[in-house]
C-alpha cells in the first residue's frame, strides 16, 4: 500500500507544482474489490452530472518498473462546459484539466485519491471565483463517500 500511495502522491505532485500535504489530497477507501469500486466510481461520477472522459491504465508502466499490480487506473472526469469555461478564463489551468482520480487495488480493498480542487483555485488566482472549486471539492467528496459506503 505505501508503495502504491507513494506513486500516487508523486504522480499528483507532478500534476500540481505546489507543496503536498494531506489537506491537498482527497482520499477514500472502499472495502469493495477493484472492479466493483471502479463501477461504483463511474456511476457516482455520472450521478453527479459529470462525464467520464477517459480511463487510463497505469499498471503497464508500473509492472515495467517492477511493481506487481494490474488494478491501477486514472479516471478523467469533468463537465465539458466547465472545462471550456476554465480554459478560456484561466488558461494556466489547461495542463491540469480535466480533473483526475487515481484508483488502485490494495489487497481486497480499493483506494481513491485526487488533488483537492482548492489547489486549482490557487493556480487560477482571481480569474475564477473560489466557490467554483468549492463546489468541485464538495462533489468529489460526495462521489468518494458514495463509493466508500457501498456494502459488500
């Protein structure tokens, strides 16, 4: 677990060039196995009005580096109109869009982690109202809650 979490934190650190702390990450743990958690994550994303634009496999690169996992993905999710708005209003955010959620297996459980949207607010500065990113954070926490509360 610590090895995978380290990889996720490094990956997120590369995504947002700011110092990392626990408050800058949103995390959740599901007692469900990876496939069920992945399904619950995508369903909750859609239920919150977002679109899953892409699911990227990361495990191929990890196995090439000696890690033993086949259950590690990055889920890209957003609302197209919001991404367009942010791209026009705060172009400095373009490299970080759309928001990403890392999901990986840890034994029979699954871990979800993403950057706290408040980090995006810091990058956007005065170009975007902080309430925009507060809503994103609230939605992400709600999505993670939905996924973590699913019973076996």
